[in-house]
C-alpha cells in the first residue's frame, strides 16, 4: 500500500468518540490504585471491547466516502496490542497480574490514540490470497507480541529470584500465578506458534509475488526476523538456551519483525509524507 503524501486524516466523528471512550477506559485501568482493582479490570475489559469495535470500523473503512479495507502501520500495531491484551484477558482468569494489566492498559491507550490519528487508507486487493496473507501476518505479530509479554514476565521473575525472592513472587501486588519453568514453556509455545505462522506468511508472500525484490524492506526485515527466531528455536533445542540469552534473541527477532511492516509503513506514511508536504 502506497499512501498519498497528504497529511493523515482522523477517523470519522463516531470513531473518534469511541476512541475517546476506549482511551479513557484504558487510562483508568492503568491507574495504580489498589482500591480500584475490580474497577480497573472492568475498565480494561471495556476498553478492550471498544478497541475491537474501533478496529472493525477502521479496517473496514465504515463511514468513509470510499469504503474498503484500510491498512497501515497504526492499524497493524493496534491489532497486535489488542491480540496481546486478549491473551492477558484469558490468562488473568487464572492469575491477577496487576502490573501487567497496567502496562497493557497504557499500550492499549497508545494504540487507540495512534490509530485515531493514522487510520490508514484503502488498499486494493490484488489477489485472492492477499487477505489470507494479511491475517497470517497480523497473527504472527500477535503471537510474538504475546511471547514478548511472557518473556518480560520471565525476566522479571528471574531478577527477583537472583535478588533472593520466593519462587512465586508477586508481580506488583498480584500473584505471579505460574512457576518459572511453566512460564518459560508458555513463552516458547508462543514463539513456536508465531514462527510457524510467520513461515506460512513468508511462503504465501513469495507465492503471491510476481518478482522477489531484495530492495523491499518488508521482505528483508521479515527474513531477518525469521532467521533470528529459527536460530532461537535451534539454540533452545540443541543447546538448551534459556533465561536472558533466549529472551534477548526473542526481543531482537521481535524488533526486526516490527520494522518489517509497521516500521517501513511508518516511514512511508508519516516521515516521507511529511517530507513531501513540506
């Protein structure tokens, strides 16, 4: 998708109102007030639900003069954050991770705000495989996003163990909820699932592309990310990588994957657009 050099347009009025309410709910969920724990959980759920409605409105282009699927760096990041929060919503039924809740609430608020400012523009569907490719790509983002979330929790737990804390140390004021080894296994389950989906995305992308271009930043960063994740899984399988070594490889791969689409689209949609309009 190549966007025009015009400044990004804000979402329609109704979308802006919903975005404002979702943003407010996310910010309320991020407040570090122990007396409002139940309310903050409800606020996060409300913000997450409205976030889903906003994604449908934005991606479908509802209310615009030219309806159609709209894509861009902000919608993709927003979907990724929404999927990660969805994982938290499921896991929080078993473990009240309050610090994680506040961090995700802040991420949700930022995602909603950025998507309202940069809602993307219509993208022509040039192939019947294009929607499948998009769904797979966004799913890979979400799975690796969930892996990064669990890796951050894993690093925090290991730091507390080194500091002499108990094996089931609270995260913030809530119980961690799962042993360290189980948390590590869950992290790598997300990595393995994300790697499988990313592999399918790349294969479908090559099959759907007439001519492979090494000058395509999205393709280059995606392949680099795939290589890093493959090395991580091989290192864990053959050499037993774990702890900080494993999470550092995960963070590196996730950063490359972020640059593959969201980063390259940010340059085109924001930086180059502003330069052309200057």
